[in-house]
């Protein structure tokens, strides 16, 4: 499984929503606290780009050499419609400073030096050491996950539902009318699917997740195609 540091690094370098919470940086609109771009430096620091008139930039500029604490909050939402759509959240806290002269006119880059981090997602809740975050690498599928999950959902729905045959005891009545299967998350190690059984009660009460591991970690989309083909073949046997 991916480590907590890898999962958090993947979220930072994904397209999930993020806000930077800075004490004293009042925003008239929530989007004023949302960075337009984010990246990770070689020492594990997080670089965030904001409009130059953002309250975040004003607060960091006013602080100058003083340490200004901040928390980057990331919210990961499944790219397909599914009960319980929020897949996880991560928090990275530390201190911010402005990095002048390294971005386009009208924009300013802010550097977040990490003091501590944590994640609460489909794998569980864990704390992360800054050194582990700095050493971690994002999942190689992060740039393609949204597109891939949407493609699996729209173009291979029957095959995804067929994976229920690999679940074990739950598989005896998989083809009951109204059963649903939604590909929920994808990484180099495997695919997570949320199954929702037909019947009474709320969808959340009738849903459960199953994780399907690949024989070997995949490195790219080509390797993923082979792994998914092997997985679908196993389900059809």
C-alpha cells in the first residue's frame, strides 16, 4: 500500500481542492484562499501561487521576516458520483514566506515550510513526519487518475461490476438487478471499487469497498492497461 507520506504528496500534486488557512488573513470569498498552482520543492517545501492581491500574500508580506503560521487543507473528492464521495483530507501545517520574482505578473509565490502533516483517507488516519514527506514520491498515475476512473465508470461498467465475483462470500448474488459498482480510487498498487447493493435503506448503508491489488505495481498507463486486463480476465473465469 502507499505510505501516508506518499498519499499526502500525491494529494498535493493532484488537482484536488485546497485552501491555505492563515490566521488574520480574512477573505471575502473562499476562492481567495485557494492556490492557483502548487508544487513540492527538493527539500519537501510546498510552493503555492496566489494572486498578488490575495489576503494570503498580504499577510505573508506584512509578516516579512517573522514566522507566519499556516495550514494547507486538501480535500479529495471522488471524480465519479458515489455514496460518500469525499475520499479523504490532508493537513500540512508550517510557516509561509513570499518568494518574489519567480512567477508571472499579478501573481505571487508563497513557500510553505512544513512543520507537521496528517492525512485521513480511505486507508486510515496517520501523522506524517516532514522528512518522510520530503522523501516521498507522488503516485505515477496521479495526473491520469480522474480520467481513468471516469473512463472505467462510463466505458467498462459491466466489467467493474463483474469484479464482485472476486470478493468472496459476497459474490453469490452479484447480478441482482440494481446492484452498482463504481471505481473509487486508483493507484500504482491497485483499484478500489465501491459496491452498492440493491434493496432498502440508504445507499451508504448498502455500500462497501473492495480493493483489488495488481500483481505488480504499475509505472504508467501502459502498465495499468495490462494490469486491468489481467484483473478483468480473472473476474470472468
